[in-house]
């Protein structure tokens, strides 16, 4: 196949035949005139007719000088004609010519001698209107200066998408000289760019004629091979005056600074949003581990791929912060979050575990100095300073940890722990801005974590105090079997003042007590202890239930700001009779053998501490198998159901209890009756009557 047949278009299709002519020649309208040795016109082109106004019939055979030259210029023209014909040289210049219409026009000539195969001589004249030529020259010069001096990168590619022209600005942008561009395709000059996408856009423009304007792209060029740059690129099709497609023009503006500013602005917006989220998402509860998880979850994946929150174990125990000097520092892991499954998770300490980190570890340095530790680029030699052990360092290496950041948790001027951040899949290293952001999040979270820590400490103290004030397992009782439970609140509220008691009395009798001090915290627990002690003392005086409540009411009235409720019952096994009195407490429930459970109808009475309200004693006969349930309001009260519905639920559950022990009955009730996340504590006491001594 010939060279012409082998050529292909930009669309990959074979292209046969010569290229179409340039439209420039038509624009210049170059006229061709041939004279014989005598100066007569022997050839006359159509362009000559357009330029001089004479048709071929009017011009052929006539002397050119007499036809087109003014009288004053005949001698000069004859001399020039003789020189060309005599010397074989050529002449070029601008000369006034007479048009057919009588006007005079300035025409630029190129004259040369021709010789045919017989030795005859002729003169060839090529002519064009001077004004047209000057306009083209001016346009070309202007275009050349615009292209050469433009700060915008400009290029022209042919229909095969090969460079045919580039300006100096594009040379600087690409870092490649114009000579190295010409005749080559984009992939040959800039192989690191997304060449397929670029050429696809160019082919689209060549095919449709619709320009593509301001298309964003990015990459690296030999001008700056180590850094990414961004460009705004436009493509438009070049066409000749007759519509023939010449190629494609490309304009390219380096928008790297604007792109970086936009990225930085977007990054700043995301950082501000993250800080705003912290005020909403961190510290929603007073649960220590939940608060730590909220911090870790907030940082992943926006800030890190793996986040861990650790607290100094000494702080958690209620002691001042202790950082090992010359020895390891002991941390307790509170939270661990990862954006994706990673060996880095296995290398971290699981929440709740305790780990000792040597003094050369970065997290130890962080809590010791109270300053962030930033390691933008992590290599294999750095991993042992991050990981707790050699095995953990191996896992971090396999996870691809390439950047590390630890910031201290500082609350009320004291370092209590650290936020530990790692990047694996996120290719960007941590920088100073990341450290500032992480520090801001850690500062906000540290106060919430410290609040949760103090709350947990106070709550544990209150629970311990309350449990210490509750009775131990009672001695064997006559005619009565009892079981009891105390369960603190499951929500973030503080422990309450619920209590129960089983008091052996004279003549084989037993006092059963359940009460609730209104309020929460250590003060409520302490008040509960005082009332329990008083109840035991009054019970020993062999007072009836109403009298006992009367004396407790007097004592509670002297306790500032406290009110309590209480049910006091005394069971006499000899008479199988129970005497009960109520001071504003939840009514007991009676479960008779073989019958549905019922709420005992007792006079409600006023709470203890109101003062001046009498209490009444109710007598109830009990038989073998009968059970009596005393409880506090935490077993039945919820925020989404009324008390009557909850009491009915209690009776339904009691009827459904299988034939199990009292201990199992207590556990069953707490399981089915206690509301998830119960906001109050519960005291529960159940007594079952069995055969015992009776009076004849």
C-alpha cells in the first residue's frame, strides 16, 4: 500500500487521497500572468481577471504594459522587463496598476523568467493586492505575538492529534521544548497524564465541533515531576473558511494555586464541621467508655484510619496522674475504632485491657510532656516506638501504617490520657493542622471523659456505701423463707437510696422492710443507712408497724431536704398473720397458692418526713405457700407507661412465673419487669410462708 493509503484519521479510520488544499491561497487571490518575449499576454488566470478586471478574451494577445501600466510608468516597466528577460533573474516589488475601471491599485509582484523546451523565453508574473497581503501579514503578526506572549498555554494539534504548534507558555507548563512536541502525540510527550481521557475529549470535539470549556484535570509534568498540578483546559475545533477541519486548538491555564486554595478551604470547612460535631456527639452520657468511643468514632475516617483512646490507669483509680519515670507507664484502653478491617486493630489494646508502655514509646512521651507527638512519615525503625511489643510492631508494618499522631487528653490542667491516631489507607501524612485539630477534639473530649470518670468514681462509692448498708443474708426464720435483690440504676443517673431489711423479732416473728429515700448520690445512700438503723432500733422495741412508721416520720422530718417512702410488715408464724403499714410506698403484692397475684389494698399513708399524718396497720392472714412481694418504684415505674399499666404487667409476670425458688423468682422479675436503661435503682424482697409452729 502507498503512503497516502496508510495514513489514518484521528478516529482511527483509513484516509485515502491527498490532503485538501489550504484556504490561505484562495484568501490571497494570487493572480498568474505569462508574457512572451515581446511582452504580449499569452496566459491569463481567473485570479488575474478578479485582480485587474479584464477577462481572458480581453487580455490575451495584448501588450501587458499598454493594458495595465500608466503612461508615466511605461519606461520603468519596460526597463524592468528587459532586465528580467535578459539576465534570467527575478524582480519583486509593489507597483501601481491600472484597473479596467480606470482606477489605480497597488499590486505586489513576483516576476521571473521562464524557458520552454524549445528555448523560447517567457516572463511569469505572480501578483496580489497589496492591501490584502498587508492585512494577512498584520493578522499573522498579531496572532504570532498573541500566541508567543500569552501566559496561557496554547497548542494546535492536527486531526491525527499530533502537535503542530505550541507556545512558550505551554513549553514552561509541560517542561518540554517546542521541538520535542512537534509531530508527537500527547502520550509520547507527557506519558504520566491520563492520556486516554484527554484524547477522548479531543476526538469528541473533532467529531461534534462542540467546544469543551474549562475542563478540570490534574497530574505531573516534567516541569515539576514531584508535585501535582491542576489545570483548566479548553478544546475547540479549527476549521478553514470552507469548513474543512484543520485540527484542534487547546488552551490550558495552570490553576494549581486556586485548586490548592479550594482544597484548603474545603479542608477547613470539614475541620470546622468536625469540631462542631464534637460539641454534639461527645459527652452525650456519663459513661466513661461510651464517651471515649464517641471521641474515637468522631475522628474516623475524617482524621485517621485507626483511633484509640487510652487513659492513665492511676487516674481511673482515682489517684493523681502517674507517668513512669525510668519505668513503664500503665494505660487502660477505653476505645478503639477503625475505618476498615486492619492488622493495626489487632496491634492495639482492646477496650478494658491494661497495658504498660516503656518510657521510650511515643504515647508515653505524649502524656509525659503534655504535648502532641507528630510523626508524618513512619518507617520500619519508628514502629517499635509506636507499638507496645515487637509482635504489635509487625502487625502495624503489615497494616501499612505510614503516619502517626498522638495528642494528650488534658482536663482541668491534668494529663489524663492520650488520643492515638494512625493512617494506613489515607495516603496523606499527618501535618501540623491535623495536630491542631486533633488537639482541639481531644481538649473538648477530655473534660467529658474526666466528668464521666469522676461520675463513675462517685457512683461506685455510692453503690459500695449503699451495699455496705444493706443487710447480710438473714439467719433462718421461723415459718418464713425470704429472698432479696438490690440493683443500681442502669442509666447515667446516680445511685439512689433504696433499701430492704429482714429483722428477726421476739416470739419467732419477722419484720420485712422495703424503703426508698427520694434523691440520688452518696447523701441519699447515707440517709438510707440512718433510716435503716433507726428502723432496726424501733423494731427491737416491739412496736407495731404504724408506730414504727410514726417514729421514722419524726426522724425523717429532722433530715433537711429528704423524704422517704416505706412499707413495714411483721409476720407472726404462730398465728400465720401479717401486720402491714405503708408510708407513701408502692403497695405490696400477694401471691396466694393457686390464685392470681393481687395488689394488697393498704392505706397509702404519707411519705416519711411530711410529719403529722397518722399511719394505719392492716392485718392479713397468710397460709402455707402464700408469697408476699415488697419492692421499690424502680421495678414498675417507667417514663413511657403509666403506673397502673406497669402494675398490671407485674401481676401478669408473677402469674407466669414457673415453679422456681425465691432466688430465681427475684432474678426472673428483674429480667422481665425491669425496663432497659432503667433510670432508678431497685430493691426487691419476697417472702414465702411455709408450715411453722402455730398456737393451739
